[in-house]
């Protein structure tokens, strides 16, 4: 495959064959070499063949092989003439990250880290098939799917301000539970308020370094500050939504007479019945994920206060922001010098809206929205900020994390006979987990170095570095 450098941070796959637009990859030269080995660059080219795609098929530096679309991929499709693909959004619909700040410092919390991690492990169920303490009737579940974060807050799981600092205010209005299968509803009934498995986590961190003092003040960040980060999604309900609609769209592809380079790109026209039905189902799963993270953050707040015997005022655990990835949204962006209504698909990519955007809270209007970029259990995570450049180049999008470097099978092989938990403990990091292979599958070396990934998006100007966080305690499935 031909790949051409555009500048130090951008590379192009020229438009050839069935491609309707070129591919643009944000990466270092070393990153491009790694990508060329896993098939993800071919997936970028494949996405560029889909009807209605505009400008370019984009990829962030955390790109790796996904289902149909690469993880770390971004694409925008004309709202009237484009397609929507469940593989473009992914199986874990609205897998996302939220970060809460506190008034605590590392020195205050370090002596209590082990019992705090134990209590969080008990309060937030984790692991494959884990069930939460929020039991729902089918009627209650449908209200969750319609209302999202607001449903949780109305029932005492958090504060009204949490909604303001959640992307889309924690709710997509197109949600219609009537389009979901019975199997999807059943899978969602007992999993609300649960973390899940794999790369999902709850992490106690500390602000290790500030890169932009002004933006950090706006975000409420200071050196030595204790933070809480959550990474989770729509659990089995979202998985089932994707599965159900992939099956339906395979028939749609045949009806449209499309020739796709990969059958995992099964799609339908956005304005077709199949396309609109999928978007309504996807919105349900997205709202479920927002309610899920809202409940877990509330549990974390309670656990901190109970374990440390402190008041809400002493803790001051405040949601900075909640960002989602694995989602498709109707947005307006400049295309060829004119504003155009498009469906922006971000799969393993995060929204990065810049200053003055009406869709971000008033508090961030002067600087841009917070972007939360988790790394791995042993190194770091970052808080970034949206930029005007992202609005011009990437439909207001950036990287979502470090991105996998090793498959789970390869990670297990590399971690054989090692005690990853002990290695992390020697760095002062407490880890609680349930899965038999969690430590090896999720070891730091299984991921790209998030500092290098963030360096690319910062250098390219599509995000701005604000702060680096260091992990102190991690709960995983």
C-alpha cells in the first residue's frame, strides 16, 4: 500500500481503486511502521470506499485493527446520501471515559490506598457478566434507554451538574426502545452500574504534571491532586444492538447492490428505514452507557467518603467531563469551504470540540472541551483540550487512548511466568481484578506508549496537552 507523508504528523493513503476519498493518518513515522503490520491501514482504505463519505477516511495515532473500521478511526458521511455501518461504531457502543477531580492530594490518600481500592472493588462490580445492584423491570430499563444520565441523577445517583458536564448532556434524543430485540433488553436489565471486563477500569490517579496552567485552572486541576477516572460502556446491551443490526444490514447491502471490500463493513443508507432504526437503537445503547457511568461515579463518591470518613465538602469529587467514543452523531462541519450536515462516526476516537463551540459547557467556551485520554495501568493518562484545528481537519475529533499494541493472545504469551500485579506494586500501584488473564492481557506493554500518541495529536494541533495523570490504584474486570 502506498503511503505518503504530508507533514511530520500526517500521512496520506492516495485515492486509488474503489476509494472515494483519500485516507489521512495522524502518526509518527515509527507509528506508521507498526500500523503497516496489523492490517489497520487497509481498513482505513476500505472505509474510504463507502458511499457518501466526505473529505477523507481519518485515523488517529492509537489506531489498531478493529471490526470493519479500524479502532481509532473517524469518518463523516453526508446526512442525505451517506451510509451508516454498525461496524463503524463498534460493539461496545458509547464506550467512554469520565474524569472526576477531588480536593484531596496524594499525600492524604496514600496511607489509605489499599483499603480504598478494596472498597471500590466491592462497590463497583467488575468482570465478564457482572451484575449490578440496580435491578430493573423492562419498563424501568426502557426509561433508562430514553433518558440516559438524567434517569440516574433523578434517582439519587449523582448531582444535576454531572449532566451538564457529560457529552450531549448524557442523552441522545433519537433513542427508541421499541426497536430493540428482546435479547438486547434482557442483557441490559441486570448490568447497570457495572464496569465490565477487558480494558474497562476504575482508576485513582494523581495529577503529575501540568502543561498549560491557564487551561488547567479552568478545568480545576492542580499538581498532586487526586482524580478518579472511569472507562466503561453499554455492556451486553450495546453488544447485542451491534450484533442484531449487522445481521440486518447484510441484507441491506445486497438490496443496494453494493460491492464492499470487506463484509464487516455491512451498512445501510442513513435515510433508509434500516439506517434510522439502527441509529435509534444505537442511541438507546449510548444512553444506557451514560447512565451506567453515572451510577458508578456515584458509587465511587460514596466509597471515598465512607472509607476516608470525610464529608462531601472535604472530598469535593466533581465531574470534570464525560467523553464518549464508539458513536455516530449528526453534526455540522465545514466541507470544501461550506457547512454540511454529516454523520460523524468515531470508533475508538474522541470528540475534540474547540473554543466557542455551542455544544460544550459555558465553563469551557474560552478554551475548548476537555479530552480524556487513558493510557495503561503502569504509565500515565492525559487530559487534553479541543482546538480549532480539530474542527478544521478532523471533524472535531482526536485519539481516545493509547491503543493496543499486542493482541490479547500475544500479551498472554509475553506475560507468561511474570507477576504483573507485583511489578505494578513495586511502582506503588495497587490493582484489583477478577479475570484469570486480566493482568497479562492488560499489562502496560500490551499498549502503545500513550505519551507518544498524545505527542502526535498535540504536535498536529488537533488537541492541546493540559495535564498528565499517574495511576495509583486500578480496579479491572
